[in-house]
């Protein structure tokens, strides 16, 4: 049996699309988070494995200064995207702390992003399978129509 899915903000391979990035729901927030996690992760890897060795071994500080500053500003956008997703998806504190830490530990941004994406897809699919609660009609006084009183 196929699992029903809602309109997705990514293509069939899970890559973000422009339409997905501008959606103002959980799927859009997830796509914005994924893009920023990738950008911040790549920036941190460049800083740690290119900029810092050049600064300390070759005494060339310009790469570390530029990439470090750029990473710092992009990390702020990453935190905003993560906070937006956390608010929309009602995350617990453990997941929030893992996402925050992912921005300053090399390679962790990719691991955490993959786990967050997988968990969000699973939660979204599970939410689609749960039937909505029945709605009972109410009388003029706001009580259910079948209530005796």
C-alpha cells in the first residue's frame, strides 16, 4: 500500500526547488533549513580545512578572515531557518540543541540535516495516516447537539 503524501517542496530526488523555498509551511521551512545547513556545512569545512591551515602554516590570514566572517554571518541565517522550522514543527529541546551544534562542528551539519530530514518525512507521513477527530454539530448554546441537559 502506498503512503499518501502531501504536495512536496522538493523534486523527486529530495532536492530543494525555488517553489519549495518560498512556501510558508513546515515543508518550506524544512527546505530553507536544508539549504542553509548545506551552505553552513560547506563554509565550515572550507574554514577548518583550508582557511585555518593557510593561516597557521603559510601565514596567509586573508582566506580565514573572509571565510570565517562569511561563515559567521551565514550561521546566523542558519539559526533563523532552524528556529523557523523548530517553531513550525514543535521540536523538543534535544533536536534544537543538535541543530545548533551542527553549525560549528565540521561535517556534523550534514549528519544532522540528513537525520532531521528523515525524521520530518517520517513524522509527516505518520500525520497523514492519522484520521482527523470527528466534529459534532453544536446547538445555539455551544453544546453538542446530542447532549442531554
